C-alpha cells in the first residue's frame, strides 16, 4: 500500500475506531434502556431507529456533493463526528423515549454529514487496485472500535453500573476521535464550483443505477440491529449475554473486513457481494426459524461476516463506478437511498413484531436478502475486476 493509503486511511480508521468505541458503549444498551427503564415497546424502538436513520440519509448526498465541489471533506468529517459527543450528553439527560429519539437524531445527523466525505477521503487516498483493501482496512478499524465499545458496555452491565454511567464515560473516546481529524490530509483540486446542486450533472451508468435500486429494495428488509438484540433476549439470553453476542458480531466483522475487501480487489466485486447478501438472507431466516442458543451465537458470527463482505466491496464498487469528480456525491446518494429504505424497514419490523410475531420481521428481511443476492448476481454478471483506466 502507498504511503498515502497508510497515513490517511489509518488515521481515518482510527477516528472511526474511537467514535465507534464511544457509540457501541451505549448502542447495545439503548433497546434495553428503552424497554426496561423507559417502558417503550418494540414498535417505538423501530420508530426511533427508522426516523434517526432517515434523517442521516437525507444529508449524505448533500454533504457528499458539498465536499466534492468545495473541497471541504475534512471539515465536514470533523463537524459530523463532533455530533457524537452531543449525542451522549443528551442521552445522559433522557427521561423519556422522546429524549432518546432526539439524541439518536443528532447522532445520525452527524453520521449523515460525515459519511460520504469520509468515504471520499478514503477513495482519494489510494488507487483502484487496492480500493477494496482500503475500505476493508477502514472497516476493520471501525469494527475493532465497535468491539472495544461492546466490551465496555458489557462491563458496565456485568458490574451493575447504571445506564447513565455508561453514557457519561462514552464521551471520552468520542473526544479522542475528533482530536485526530486535523491530522488527516485532503487532496484538493481547482475544479470550478457549480452554483447549485443538480442531479442531471451527475451521469451514472446503467449497471450502477440498477445496483442502487436493488440496494434500496434490500434495505426495506434490513431493519435496525436493535431487533437482533431484542430477538436474542427473547430467545433467553440475559442482558449481559446479549451484549456479548453483539461483541461476537463486531469481532467477526472486524476480522473479516480486510480479507474480504482484498478478495474483491483480486476476484471482482460480485464474487464478494453476492455471497454477502446471500449470507444476510440466510441469517435472517435463521433468526426466524431457530431458537437454539448455540445456533443464535453462530448466526451473530455469520451476521458479522455479511457486514464485512458488503462494507468494503460495496463502497469500492460504487466509488470506482462513480464519475471521478463526484465520488462523494454518489456515495452520498447510495447512503441516502439506504437511509430512506431503513426508515420504512425499522417501522415495518416494529409493526410486524407487535402485530404478527417476533419472527415476521426476520422472514421478511431474509426473503428480501436472498432476492437481492440473486438480483446483484444478474446485474454484475460474471464481471471481472474493474481495470484501472
């Protein structure tokens, strides 16, 4: 890997590591906090997650475009990650699920601002031959931070600390992560600045358009991870065991992120993306059909594998298929479509859970996952690794 890849991607990855450590110290606690302390139902959990994700999605495309045109990707990344600190402060003050909704909304607004510019910074730090590996490296550090955060969350639950202690201490790694951002380098060009944002200036090829359409449909069944945690609790796992399951997922994703990204560089994106979406479908069907604790543990490991397979290869495919001057914008469009679908996904999952049964959301998501894998196989075909122009 080039020096720029090592310096920039590692620095960006370290920022994600500390921010995700902060976030995951509280994320697996939130559904437990909502249901056990604040008395919220699974439907309310779905509404909170859906609204939060949709807010983020609407900002991603605009932040990506602004970063491309005004060459201020690093500034946007800084602002977006800083919201993680405010998020934890509001959680500390929460006395009802509406406060939690506000806190999650602020956190996701920050994610919406930072994600596309950050991914564009990763993409501009390396060539197409190691793009999957670069995104895989970033994902590995990101998920390593998640794993550390989950370990700390488990420690808080196992030692009997109250939720507010976890919320308070989670602010520390968030501050450390934000302090790393000034050391990241941004490559700037002298491209003229359009006066306004117009989609017609961004030309996408047919394959990319079809792929984005499939992602939107897939995400309608990809409800919040909070439902996986609630399902595990229903299966008979204690609160501390549920957190350990989430740790297993994070470690699995972290360990497989770099190898899967590099494999997509070597064998083509479809060789990783199609199995990844198929794994997702089978995992969700497994949650619907199986109640055995040992199998549930395996499903969390497999869910981490899905996450690793998709994250690096998918962002690499979109970055290399996007017009060179609008990579951040197209990555933002990708995130926007995901978030809009996730709004409906979490609401649908919550309603299905409350009105049908707890298995219904997983049948729905599993079927969509398998159909998405088949559709992506058709769209990408036997496409070999994209050659560097």
